[in-house]
C-alpha cells in the first residue's frame, strides 16, 4: 500500500488545496503553507493558486538549500513573524545570534529571545553569554 497510499494522499492533498483556493485568496494559502515550513506544500499551493513559477521557485530553492533553523528563520522573516524568527535564530546557536540580537532590539522581542535562550540546550557554550547579553539589553530598554 506504500505507493498507492502516497498517490491517494497526494490526490487528497491536491483536492483539498483546490477547495481551499476556491474559498480563500491564493496568496493567503501560499503564505499559510509556507508558514508551516513545508516547502513542498508551499510549491503546490503556489502552482495551484496560479502564481508564476519564476516568482516562487527561486525562493523555495534558496530556502531548501538552507539548514533547517535558518530556513525557518527566513520564512518567518518573509511572513513578518518576528517573534518566531527570533526564536529560530536563537536556536541556531552562535551562527544565528547576531540576527537574533538585531531582531530582538529592533522589534523589542527581549522576552521572546530570553525565553528561547533559556530553553536552549545547556551544552551550548555560547548560550550563557548570549543570555547575559540579552538580559542586559532588556534591562537597558526598560530604563
């Protein structure tokens, strides 16, 4: 049932997307699919919604080439979901800290960044330094 099951699931997904696209603006369906971080679903929603492949395929290919956390960060930035983006940047570790810091300050997301830092793996050696920096920046903002 493996191949048959997948074909049936694909057909149901396509049918569901077509119904949804008849009820909701295609751009909204695209953004919601992208917001699930499911690039394949986003591609199908864009294609069925009549978007120009020259618009969405390069973006999806660029996102697919990124590490998972970076991909999620980029999607959240595109959708202006800054609270989620700061969390993904924090969880990317040292590589994402500068983005998290910039976003935290620009959008006053100190509590979100601090919560994400506290939830990070304790073995991350940079976490403690980043948490201290975030707390200092938050204190400065409150003064």
